[in-house]
């Protein structure tokens, strides 16, 4: 399980790196072509598609590394039992949000099937909206793994809950 979790994380990081390179390259080419008088209409649409995936999958990469904004000064002053209660409530709220993102993101992807990018009429906008439920599923896996399966948190043999 740990090996698959790490593999998924590595795939996400490589995917984000590739997307960033695509965004920079496509936008550079589009700008240069516009300057020389041969604008391409599809460049910005490809950059938009790649940006959607980069933002949402990148959120899971940050979540895996624990690099989301965290204000724990007041939290650390609380009694351990109260901290555990807050962690459980936080877990349930995040899980509920991720389940809602998966559900509504899937619904959005289905309803945008007939919509296409303006510069690329053969490419459905669903490919952009699919980034929402896919990343929500990835973040759910991360949340469940870090909460229940991760064995070493700050040098102890405890899980998050």
C-alpha cells in the first residue's frame, strides 16, 4: 500500500512538472506567433486545460507534503483530548468536502461533454472539468492514507486520528 501511495505521488509530481512545461512552452510559442503576425487560437485553450489539471493535481501534491497553510499556534496550546476532537472534526469536514467535489465535479464533467474549447472545436471541455473529481479522489486517498495508514508522524508510531 505504501509503495502504491508513493508511486501515485511520484506520478502526480512528474505530471505537474510536464504540465508546467507545456503551459510555459505553449504560451511562449503563442506569444511569439502573435508578434510575428500568425496568431494561434488554440494556444490559450491548451494552456487553460493544462492549468486546470496543474492547479488541482498540484493541490494534492501540496497536501501529500503537508504544505497547506496551517495555523497551529493556538491548536498546540489545547489539551491533547481537545486536539484529537478538533482533528476528528477537521477530518470529517475535509472528507465531506472531497466527496462533494467528487460528486459535483463528476456531474459537471458529464454536463460539459457537448461544450468545446473555442479554439479547439473537437476537444470537449469535459477534459478540463475532469480535473476536479480526479484530484478530489487523489486528495481523498491522501487524506485516508495519512490519517489511518501512515505509521510515522513526527517520530511516533501514531496516525493522525
